[in-house]
């Protein structure tokens, strides 16, 4: 009797990033919880005129508690540990990032100037 081992299919999270006419920056995840293990983020920049970036960090902090740069325009990434990111996405472009995530709380966000404060962040729970 032979036993075959199949690689687990990564969980997928679809991410939509856009800016609205009122200046709000929006990051929508199609789910707020995934199982631990390989997770693929399929990221879409549906903005017509702004570059966005996708960052993810394991943290106990909520977005309101994130450390900001002195000028207040961006998150101070040096004060957060374990950030992973997808390169900048131009308007209308897509990208994907696959990570092996451990159980815990994560925050995903864009750190282009003004975007985080404009609301471009979301929280994700990885279950064990």
C-alpha cells in the first residue's frame, strides 16, 4: 500500500485597494480569518490614479496603536518587526504574495504617504 502526500492548497485572501473621491483610502479583504499555514494574498489596485503597496505584519497592536513617523504621513516601519510586503502596484495592476503564517493577529496596510491615516488597513486573524 502506497501513501501519497499532497501539498496543502494555500488559503487565498483577495485584497482590493482603492481610493475614493472623498479622499478615503480603502483596503477590503474578502475574509478576515484564515487557517495557519500557506496563505496567498491576491492583491488588486483598483484605483484609477494612485500607487498602493501591500504590507502585512504580525502584531498585537490595532491599527490605531501603530507607531507613526514624526511627520505623521506614514507608519514608522522600523518600529514594527516581521513586516512582509508586495512591491508597489500601479493603478489597475494586480500582484500576489504567498506567506507561511503562524496563528495570531495580523494587520495589512498600505504605507504610501497619507494612505494608512486615510483608512487603508485591515486586520486578519490566523487560526491554529
